[in-house]
C-alpha cells in the first residue's frame, strides 16, 4: 500500500473532531483513524478543506498530524494549501518530518490564466521541496480556479513529484476521460486519479478511468466496497449500492452545510464524540437533522451499516 | 389554474427545440407544449436560462412566445432577464400583449450588496410595468448574486406585482423555512414558492413549505406525481419515487452538460425531434450518452415512463 | 485613414446622448460626431460599454449606427458584444450593411480557461462572419476575463479578420511590450493596438508600442495632440500635457461614476445638450460636480480647451 | 498622539524589507520605522496586504512586530486578517502583548450578503477579544467584498472596539460623505476615517470628511504635508502638491506591480537596502524601472524630496 502514481482505492478525507467547547478531541481522532482503516481505506488525507484546517493554530495542526501519522497504518496525506508559501513550506516540511506520505496543494483562488496557474504550482513545488510527493487538487466550485485538462497535464508533466490528482471538477467525467486518453496517446505520464465531490459521481468515475475516491462521505466502508465492485466488474451491483446511498450523498454534498451532515453521521455511527465545528461553522437545524436521520433510516433498509 | 400567489404544482421550464441545422423546430414546440400539459403541469416557463434565450433573435423570441401561449391551456411565464432594462421592458410588454401570464426576472450578475439588489428589482419593476405579475429568480450558483432571506422578503414586500419565488439557492432548504416562518409571524405577505435546481431537493422542499417545482427535468410527469404524493401526505411513497429518479436527476443537474442530458431524454421520450443546441452548446460524448441511457434502463425497472 | 492593422491615432469611444426624459438626442449625436472629427480622431467607436448599449432597444441601436455612420468621415466601429451569438450576429450584419468599418467584441464574463476564451472568439467570428474586421477588447477589470499575452496572440493568429486590440488590461504596460516583442520575433503578425482605460497610462503606452488610444475621455483633442507629440518624439512636452490632464483623467476613470463625469464635461464643453443617462445610471452629486468643475478650472490654467 | 476614534494624520502602511536572498532585513526595518516617524506620520500599520504578511512564518511575523513596536514612538497597528479565526486571534493577542496599539481586520473574500459580512466581523471581534481596538478595512477591489455605507455603519455600531475605518472603496468619495452625514444626523457614533488606495483621491478625501490617509506611497512626508495643507485650509497649495505627485501615485497604484514600485522608490530614497520581495512577487522590468525613474526626475522639479 504505497502513496505513488499507482495508488488506488479510497483515501478518506478526515474531519477534525472537536469537543463542544472547541478543543481538539484526541480520543475521537484515534477512533476516527482506526475507523477509516477498519473501513478498508488505502490512505487518509487530513487538514483538507473539510478538515477545518484554517481554524487550527499552527501548533494544533502539528499535533493532529503527529497523532494521525503515529496511529495510521496507511499513508497519510496532509493538506498544506495556504495563502502564502512560507506557511505552506513550513507545514509541508513539518508534516514530512513527522512521517506523512505526502501533501496536497490547491490553487489559490485569485489565479485566472493558464500561465498563472502553471506558475503558481511551480512556486509551490519550489516552496515545499521537489522531494515531497504531492496531490494536485482540482476543485473549481469552491476555489473558483478552473483548470483545463491541458493545464492539469502541464502541471503533472512539469513536476515529477506530483503523484496524484484529486479530481473534483464539476462536471468532470469528460476531464477524466481526456486525461486518460492523453496517457494512452503517450502524451502524459501515469498518475493516480482519485475523485472527490463527496462521491456524487462515483458510479461512473471508475469506468472513466479513476483509480478510486478521495472524499469524506460518512460511509468510507461503502466507498471501499463500491470501488471494489467496479474493480471486480460488477457494474449493476455497484450501481445498486451507490443508488441506495445517493440520497444521503447528495444531502451531504451541499456547500457549507455538508460538513455538519458528515460530522452528524460520524457521530451517529459512534466514531466521533461530538459533531461540533469551530467557528465559523455550519449547524444543522432540528429539521435538517431530522431529514438526515430519515435518510439514514431509509438507507438502513438496504445497508446494515446505517445507524438507526 | 391561475398564476398568482396561490400557484401550486409544477411549472415546466421549457427547453427550446431546434433542428440540427439550428433553426427553430415549430412542430417540436407544439409537441413539447402538449407533453407538458399532458404531464399535468400547472404552468410553463419559457425563455429561461435553460431555454437558450440569449441565442434567439428578438423576432424568434416573439415567435416562440406566440406559439406556446397560443397552444397552452396553462399559464405561460416568460423569462425576460436581460443585460439592459430596454430589452427587458420590450420583451415583457410584447409577452404580455401576446397573452403571457407573467414574466420571470433574475438579478444581473454584477450585483453585490443588499441595497444594490433591492434597487435593481425596483428599476426592473419600473421597466416592465407595475401591472405585470412576475417571478423572482434566486439562483446564486449560476448568477453569482447571493440574496439573503431578508432581501428576498424586502423585494417581495416592495413589489405587490411579485407573485412567486423561483427558489434555487443551494443549499436552500433553510431559506424556504425562514421565508415561511416570516409569513407565519406576519412579517411577509403570502407568495408562491416553486423550486428549481433540477429537482435535486424536491424530496424535502414541499415539507419545508414549497408549493411545488419550477424546473425542466425530463420527467415533468414524475415531478407532478411527486408533488401530489406530498400533498396527499404519502411521504415514503414520495421518497421511493424520488429516489428512483435521483441518479438521473443528479446527472442532469451538471452545469453546462445538463441541458444536453435534458434534451436527449426528451428526444428519447419522443417529445422533441432533435437534441440539437445552438452554439455555444454542450454536446454529450458517446460515453456520456451511454451513461444516460444506462440510467434510463435502470430507471425503467421502477418507472414505466422511462424509455428503453 | 483606414480601419486596418495599420490604424493609428485616436478612436473616440462615443457616449450616447440622451435628453433628460431618456429619449435619444439626435442633434447631440450629430454635434458629438462632428466634435470628435474636428478633434482630429482617426476613428470612432459607438455602442461600447460606455455607450450605454444594453439600455437601447434593437431599433434604437440601428438608428444610432445609421446616424453616426452617415455623418462621420472617419471609420466607425460598432460594439456588438452580447450575451448570445444571435444578437451579436444580427447587430454586426446590420452595422456592416449600414457602412460600419468593423465591430468590437469583448469576451463574455463567464470565461475562465485559455481554451474557453480562444473557443469563444472562434464562435464569435463564425457568428459575425469571417469577412467582418473586428477589434478584440481586453478589459479584465470590468469583464473579469483575464487574457494572457499568449492567449491574445493565439486569437489574433487564429483570425485574420481581427485587425486591432483594444488594450485595457490593468496593469498592462508589460503586455504591450510582450506582444510587440512577439511581433519582432516573427511569432505574431502585425496588428493595431489602441489603449483604453480612460487614458490613464497614455503617457507611457506609445513608447511601449501602442499605436494610440481608443477611449472616451472628454478631451479627445488633447488625446490626439498627445499621441502626435509622442509620434514627433517630444517626450517631455507630451508628459507636460498629460500631467495637466491627469487629475481629471483619474477622476473620470472611476468605475460607475466615470460616465457621469464624461458626460458632464462634454456638456460643459457645449457638445451635448444633457448629461442624462438611462437607468441604471450614475449621477454626480452636487459635491462631485463641484469637484469636477474645480479640476476643470485648474486645467484651464494649462489648457485653453478647458471650459470655465 | 493616540490610536482612537479621534486619530488624524497619516498612518504609514509599512512594507516589509527583505534582503535579495529573501531573509528579513532588520536594519532596513529600523531605518524604515525611523523614516516614517521623521516624515511626521501619526501612526504605522504593519503586516497589511502590502506588507507581504502571508509570506512570513508565524515566528517572523512576531519578530517584525516586536522590532517595530519597540522602536516606534507612534501607535503601531498590526494587520491580522487570516483565512481562519484561530490564526487571527493568536496573532492579535501576541501583537497586543508586544505593545501594538490595535489591529486591522479585512473581510474574507467569500462574503457576499450584508448579513454574512456583519456576522463575520462579529465573529472576528469575538476571536480577537472585545478589548482590542481595531481598524475596519474596506477594500473591495482586491477583496471582492462590497460593503455599503449602511453595512459599515452597522459594524461600527455593533462593536465599540472598532475605532477606525481604512477606507479604500473605489469609487469612494460619496461613501465618506454618507458616513459623515450619518454622524451629523446622530445615526452613527464618531470614528476615524483614514483613506487608502495609494492616495489616489487624497486631493478630495479630506474635504469629504476623511481624517487623513493610511497608505504606503513612497513619499509619506508628502502625504503628511498634504493633509496639513488641507487642515490649514490651503486648498490650492494642497492640489499643487498633489498634482505634482499624481503621475507617480498613479503608477504605484497598479495592482500587483505597485509594491515593486513602492519598494524601488524607498530604495532609491535610501530607506531600505533592497527592493526584493518574497515569492510570489512582482518585479519591475528594466523599462518599468526607467519609467519610474523618469517620473522621479520630473517630480524632482517640483519636490526636492524626489531622489535623482
């Protein structure tokens, strides 16, 4: 199970558990780490956008990395996106020193032209060091930076240390096909592609060429099963499983409120103690919570993993 | 069946059918109008964002209005959003003269502050005339204008001619609840709320207080059935129906490519002759078309309306 | 005096004169046309962003074109940017039929990647016809579309009918230098570059390689004199003239309020009857008007053209 | 000379001096601190947008604060804007512990509605502590957050610890007038207003009601003189001084390249050793440097402070 261009399966985007008073919840971090691995994930990604990274003090970020890396038996990737390269570099170096497998870098929102985007990643790679394996995050909906397939390919070609694409463009199925076609045509070296967007298109992404998923949906065990079904060529069974989860996946994939749903589900499943977020955070209204619980009850008819 | 603050049910967002050479397809417009009504819709909305309105010459827009209004037995709402008030006014007046029930107005993308938004709609209402009933379109994902519930309420309060909210904020369930709570508290007059976003949350919107849907999903007959199930208090049956359609609803709700999916489904259902779009238009790749057809086959197991 | 890749001098961005009641002011359009030509401009551009084009009905746009083209002895360029290609095509064809020298096209605000921008102009050229000479407008501050020098070069290379760049990137001096360097290196064919941004950098743009200005500052006669001074190698005199006008140029270059300043100055100079704008329009407060008049009095000490 | 709602004069936005190898240049920081005070400024603002704050490691930020606060005889304000409240709080508390007079907070770029903006500042004030005096930064051009006068007034009213507005809306003269009118009408408590935007409108802002400037133009001594001339009622002399500097002010006010101009001027004036920026940084081309030097030579004819 290595973190490289041949990585496959599911990388769990980890939430960061807090207690209701806002302090880091170390026991829940341990349980969450174990839970992801018991679910069969091939990797973990911490301190990403859904990990409330900007709400942590620098010392807290390091504590989370140390704890997760120390406990995990699968590669741990650390999100190091930052408004400046100084913070990005120091977090990346610290993470690697503590045993992280690599880092994840997203473009800074102000970028517009292809040249600006390409140059930004050149500077980012220089900042973190060319020896640090990294994941390129392509997430236009939140980051407002749109990367064409050719720009993604250029960045991959420019930087041998880029080993993976976290693909969450929307719509994005054609982009996966384009990148894979470039590789078939010998225009692009191999790279791992794991998909995000909460899993919203994971019923088609593997057939388009994705190696799996990197997302934080509250049922990573189902994501693993789904990717395995596709690997085994069991298309209809995969869709049956996916369709049972889609109402909840869709509900969780709402901007802003999504993290609250995710934490609620993880709490309902007994993994984390509290669904608290640090400010500014979204909160589920009583009605929304009841809606999620209703979706869980409906899911339980098809999937015994759903808590009732 | 009137177009007013008590409007309920489903208003179909109509696509505009073209032949492969780009000319308007009048026979398909007739069939589409009939199809929507046979589906049980309570209204139709033409020349909206998904109606390729900006690709029509002024004379063509008028021709489409005349044809649909002349054939429809339900109220027809005409989208009149435009970069300037002159075009908005002339299209609105022409539409009303031809027998339209009202118009739909979206905010222009440059608006930012609450004041700017409120003022824009004041000028728009002055432009189209205070006697023209209109629908307020709230669609931040595409229009980049974010309206808080209080701004929506202010616009409604300022303009008695505003009879309906086309709600497609995302996430948006709480916004419906807030507006309905304002009405219960006597702070806001009654208004019809119909939901868009391709129906992605129509399994919860009616319980939040929505009066129905205004969207263009390729199965308006299913939307009508769904809204009726909720009206009859049959929650579980409603969810069963919704869940069967969700994989396709989700696929169709992709920005850009969605219209191609929608037209493909309407063509597969025999309603329109061609799925052609005028430029710039999205095109389904062979793989994407096969994916949609696969979803239709899966849907057919639950819903005989799906073409196989 | 031809409109082609060798165009030089000053193209006046014309305002559209209205009477206080909002009707088009035909006598002022004639006076304005004469004024620009008496000022020594080599061309005129009508129905641009500062020409309130979206506030005109289609028939009014045609009337303005007919009147200006009929009276002008210099080439007239018509802005045809529109939310859809149908309106763009019909306005372009009508304008050319009436004797316009060419059209101006700006990118639509939603464009992000290099590929999207390049493709948009390919579709626009197909829409207006490959026989219509056109000006590429590069104005990121208002349009939010950022075009790198290489994208501008690609568009120019793709379309022989593109004869001119209206350069108003900000900052933009290096972009002019880059494009001219590409031409020196034989990588780009000749093209005329006229600069906008209200003239804010016209004290350096000619030395960077610009052929002149395309802007609507209230003193086109000064812009002509300035470009001539640079052509004659009189650098210091050019800067002296520019510096005397800069306080007013800067005041006029404010987004939104700028057009009100411009119309006020043209009215003060006796060219147009009223400084009225159609809604939504900016209005000068009494204080702002007094500030502009103070700047005009200060300018009059250096330039007798300033009205006192 | 206190930092409170009665603050007047010029607060210098300090650049952060680096050596060509990217290390902090402590001797230049001392010289710069002295230079600002010898120029007559009434305050200093460090670690703002033009202070390259995101490029500093947390420890470096603290070192800069300690050094400047230790040396300055005028109040020092520290920019603490950050993507998360944790970093904002810790930097603010550290800064106050080291003797800073207060902090400056800008809205985070994602904010859109009035409610979101008001709520953000409520959370920010809670984060830094209600005992920390702070400056509200209103800078839409770079931050993309547009605050109406009524929103600014609401924030000021909600938070007694807000003592100053850094006004750099563009255009913005009417906003100053509106806020001052609200105060005259008793609707808003007193607050200091200092203007930014590089000083581009400092020839009118004092008459509109501004208390002075908070900007980093390379001639803070001239800014001080200008504000004093206005305070003494010497309007024409103030404009004469301003107009002599406007060509350079305008050149420096270019987004991105502006900081390079500013550092070049400070280096030319002998204040800092190097004009180096940390990556990503703008660099003056040889042509641009020659243009700035030409402007300095022209300025020297009117103002002996300009280096030749």
